[in-house]
C-alpha cells in the first residue's frame, strides 16, 4: 500500500531531520502556555488551545510581515506584524472552531469545509484593514466599492487559506502524532492484547487511538482508519490495559498518548478525532493525561 509507506516514511523523517524543528515548535508552544497560564483574565479558558492559536498566528505574522503583498509595503514592520497577527488570529480561530464543530457532527473532511467560513473572516478583515489604514493602496471611493471588494478578496484568499490549512492539517496528523503518541513506548504484548489485535483488519494497523461503544460492538480507531468489531467497552479496556487507556465517557475510552487537547466538553486526539468528555470525569481525565505525559507507566484510568 503506497499511501501507508509514505505515511511511515514521514513519521520516520519526523524523528530525523525534522526533529529539531518539531522540538523548537514544541518549546515555543510550552513557553506560550506558561505565559498565558499566568494571566488571570484567561482563567477558565482552554490554555493549550489558545497558546496553539497564538503560536501559529505569530509564525504567519512574522512570515507575511517580511514577505507581505505589495499593497502593504507602506506599513512599517511593527504595524504590518500587528495587522497580520490579528488577521491570522481571527482566521485560524474561525478555522479551529468550525473544524471542531464539523468533526463533532461527523462531517467528512471537516477541515476542508472549515476553510469556507475561515476565508470569509479573512476577506472581511482584509477589507476593514483597507478602510482603516490609509497607507494601503487601492483605496475605494465609497462604501459600495469596499463591499464589492469582499467577494473579490474571498476568491483570491480562498486557495491560499486552503493550502495553508491543508499543510497544518497534514502536520498535526503526521508529525505531531509521531512525536506525541509515544512511538518508542513499549507495548506489553499480553495474550488478551494479542487476541484483540487479531480481530482488527490489518489495513488499519494496531496503533490504537480510541475505542467507542456502539450497542454490542466497539469501534476501534487508529491513524489509518477504524473498524467495528464485536465486544464490550469493559472487555476492550481489559485487553488494552497496557496502552494507558483513559475512560473519558461511558461510551468512549482513549489512548492517553494520543490526546492532543482536553476542552470543557470534549477531547481532541492527535488524528483530529474529537470525542465527548463526561463532566464528572473531567478532573480525573486531566490528571491521568498529565501523568501520561510525565511518566513512562502512567496509571490506567478505566
């Protein structure tokens, strides 16, 4: 299967020449989290998500401040950075929110559909910037001229946002999981685990991300797909006891090493899968996740 070989190659490279880049981005992410965590105004917010958003926005703002379009050449570096940072924050916030909402609705290719409203935010902000900053060129004579500019900017920006978010989506599904999922973590091959793996189709592999209960069956998720097999969630958790499974809901259990973010009502996994989080389990889930990230053998919360 050529596609699977390409994905494996990318995962191997992410621990090779890409490793310094991945480590640098992670350090910056942790630095942003420490700064934001110290802000009382952000208490109660999803600090991990906000810091992720801020980091991505800073990277794109620096890039466009240096190599921005010609009509922004009249702006100084500081003003250009401020404009691009604000635009990046608003655009990526819209992309993340729409992406998460569509994933919760089980919409196929949610990330691609999220590009449509995300681009609209970028187009509107672009026109507002032209109105507020006289340094920019192509000034329109009246309000109607600016309104007509929105669909024009939308068409121009759409492919750019699509490419950027596609790269971001690819990175979070390949590089991030390769470094966060504990690939070098030794999985104990118990008889129960081996018997369970035999039930799975070979094409989806054995790197289990999450398991969901569906009547008398369980749906098993891996980076390569998912499969529905006969069994109960309790039996599955016993078979996967060596995988640091965390019970986040009465119908869902996830591999702690594949958690990317925990929000108020759901858990975001490294493949983009979003599963609901039980409120009464939230504190225990977060504690188990912290243990999973700092310990080689974290406690099993089933």
